[in-house]
C-alpha cells in the first residue's frame, strides 16, 4: 500500500512544480460580471462598519483574505496606520479585504489611471492628434508662392520638429513665400507644472515642440524653413484666420457623444480649404494610444500632463485654453461626475494634475478600485488596459516602471498595474488588475504614505503574489 502511495505522489509532483510557469489566461471574451456595485452606492455605504466586515462567498476568497490579514498583522517594516488596501474579486463580485481604504492619500503616478481612462472614454480609442500644413495661392516658375501658408497645429505631445514639413515645402517647388504665415494653434502657452509640483520632476526645457508655446514654435518654423533655403517675409505671422476657428466650433458642436473622429474632421477642413484654393502639402497623425501606452507603462509625466490639459482644451468651451489651476473643474472631474456619479469636492478628492506629481493630490484606494471596476465592465477600455497599456511584471516591453519587480514566480505575467512613487513625501502606490491561478480576476489598490519606498514596494509585491498564488 505504501509503494502505491509513493507512486501516486511521484506522478502528481511534476504537475505541481510546473504550475508556477503556466501560461497566463487571457482576459475573458464575454462580459460576465455586469453586477459590480456602482461607485456611488459603494462610496456612500463604505463608511458603514458592517460593510467593512467582508463577506467572503468562496473558500478561496476567505483563505486569501486570511493570508493578507496575517501579512498585515506580522512584523512589517511599514506602519499599518499609514497603509491603505482595497482588493475586490471581480469574478465573485465581492471584496477580499479592505484596510483604511477610505483614507485620502497622495496617489502619486496612479493618478495617471484616471487621466488615461478619461481620455479613452472622452476621445475614443481611435482618436488621433493631427497637424497639417496648407498653402493657398499660386507657385510661379521661380518657386515663389504668391499666397499664404496655413498651419493647423494640435497640442500634440509626439510632434517634435518641422524638418519633414520644410522638406515637403521644398519638394513642392517653393523657394520663397510672398504672403503671410497663419498659425492656428490648439495651445499657445507653454505646458506648465502645477504650482505644488517639484520643479525637477519634469524637464520642461525638453518638452515636445507643440507644448513649448507660440513664440518658440514660430521661431522654430522660421529657422527650419531657412535651413532649406526657403525665404519668407521679415514678419510673416498674422493672427489666426477667423474662418479657421470654425473648425474648433464644429469639433465642439459634434462632440456631444463619447467619441468623435478628429482625423475625419481634419480631412473635412482640408477639403473645404481646397475648394477655396488651399492645398494640404504635409500632415501628421499620432494615435492617442501611442501616447497613453507609454504614459502608463513607463509612467511618462510629460505625456500625462499633455493629455490632461488636452482634454481641458477640447472640452472647456474655450479656444486655446491655457493651463489653469483651480479656476474651474478639469475635464477628468466632469467625467467622474457624469459617468460615475462622483462629486470630487464632496468626497474630498483633490486633482491638481494628470500625472500625480502634485504631493497635494488626494484619492483613496476604494475609489481607485471602483475606477478599475468601471473600466473592466467597459469591454474596449478593459482590453486596452490589460492587453497593451498597463505594466506587466517580467514581460519584455510591458514591465516598464516595474523594472525587475515580481519578474519571476507566480506574479510574472499575471499582474497588470500602474506604479506610483513620490520619494519626497514617502508616497507609494500600486493599482491594477490581477489574474489568479484559480481563474478569478481581481482589482486592487495599495497606497502608502510617509513610508520608505523600498519597504512599500516589498509589501506591495508580497500582496500581489498572494493574490495570484
């Protein structure tokens, strides 16, 4: 009998050892969890002590909750009073654990989750930053343009210089411009940090061209044309053509839903100008996801700030809105009120920027989890976040700001998350989705304050490994 038992154990052991390296299961193909509690209801009920007592509906959830409680009650290198955790099992529609999850803390770069979700919802996943150069007039045999140049420029964080455009002008046979240069800019000022940000967090002298302000853009355009031997008038720039502002009006009037095709609108404008004798000779188009993906995976502060204020520019009802602080709600706040029923002021939330660099930002773990749940139940948004936009430990091209964290073992390829760190204030956070080996999907948020960064990260990694184990 003993020999039979040993043979049975030997046949099982190989399977047990290979489970840690099994291929992660892809996100579910159908929306099977439509009953996730609404953010409004949960935020209003979550102060009730009965809600804080988690009702585990499965043995797996109970066991996981107990493991996390043991970690919290063990001797840690962190202060549990300065820690906030919220973990929700999407597959069973139930909380796993909640610890100080209503306490407001600085989310650090997890603020970028809100910026990204708002941008994808408001603009649509097919949205693109579009820039175009038109000429209006005749080019004679000597290469002189008897007419104007028109630049329609978005506040595009991926547009760096005019070299290709100057080459296009030269290839069109233009050597001299007798008319004016009309610059229609979506942003006229320099992208500025929030007053509470640390000045070294973003190197603003290295901003993309379209975020450096009108004066600088004009100077670069002139010098780039000159480098190609193209001559222009001494003072070629004139105020925006009022007729071109009709474009911005049409964008606002047509943007009453959740999505609109800016690229299509730009083509329409080009055709309208062409009918009046204008010709598009150069254009660029950069998809919004080519900005959001590195913004989340590599935690690009500059890209987050540009998207944050681009939303304000598009939706503020004002042309060329500058960076504004405290003068009116930002678009992300309007999104929260309209789509999730959250009044940021009544909840005590503070949203100073889109990157999380302001140490005065305030969110809580419960809110971040419900933002993730709202995103999970939006199939296109869920697919973007899980399949391409969030950092994934141990996966080349996706580990981003995680670097070597959780690169091996159970967590590898099963955590889809955003990191956050403000060393100056001891703020550290980690939030996202996790796929357990039991097939369950989880949404989680872990936040620290006044905690050494390395201690906080070690704790976050331990929790994540337990979730997926």
